[in-house]
């Protein structure tokens, strides 16, 4: 399986350089694709400075509120796939956020994976976190969550024990992006 890294960043250029050097040092031969999600006025600086450490650089093209990009990270990643990632060579991508420290090879701490496998960190039932998790305990997340679950129920039936995860250290297969890009109500 060809595993690549999507290095997702939006600020702190010096820290990004440090993190990219660590990823390169510990994962020689693994492609690193940069996904910049910061202010459009800083694209050129980040691209020029980080280009020597990346196999590819892509910047989210819409000038939207940073909180929208944070809340809709799945859409930012999917846009990367549609605009750039689909044409690159990989079977799955490890999503490394700019402030994550990787001090070992990915193969050392990831479980054995086959093409098509997906890894979500911190996967657990929503019932364990719903009283305090921002997406289920207060607005605007609570209303969006209820609407999302209603849509899921109407399409595939009631989900008795929905799961949630932390979006840190995910491995996402190409096939997931191929399906996800076709969702008709992506923000929901």
C-alpha cells in the first residue's frame, strides 16, 4: 500500500518547517503533500518556504472564515482530493496537522493496513461524549448534529450507536474520498 502524508497547515511557518523535517527524517521515501488552509495573502510565503520539504503544495482556494475551515475540515480535505490529490500517486493518506510531532516512522506506530482500510483515532460511541462534546452539547453543533443524524436515518436507517472520532492522525483511503466527494449535502 502506498501511504502518503497530507501535511495540513495554516500558520507558524517555522514550526511547519520543523515538523516537516521530522516527518522527512523518519519517513524517507514517503510523499508529503502540503495542504495550506491559512489566509490567502500568505500563500506565496508558505509555498516558497515549504516547497523544498514537500512533494506537492496546494492551497485552499476560497477566502472563507477560518472557523468554517476548522469546522468543515472534511470538506477542506475533500476539496484537496478533488483539486489536487486525485492526480497524485497514493493509496491512502495519513493526515498530519501542522502542530503534530512525528518522531518515528509511520509504519512503526500505525497498525498493519491493507488498501481500502481507514484509521480513525479515538473512535468511540457518541454516547460517551455527547454531554460535553461541542458538536452535540451546544449550538451551533447540536442542531447540525441532529439534522445530520436525521439525514443518515432517512438514507440508511436509524443508527443505534453512532460513533465519533478525533480528527488527529487519521489514515484515509483513496476510495473514501472518491465516495465522499459525491455527497449531495456536504456541509451537513
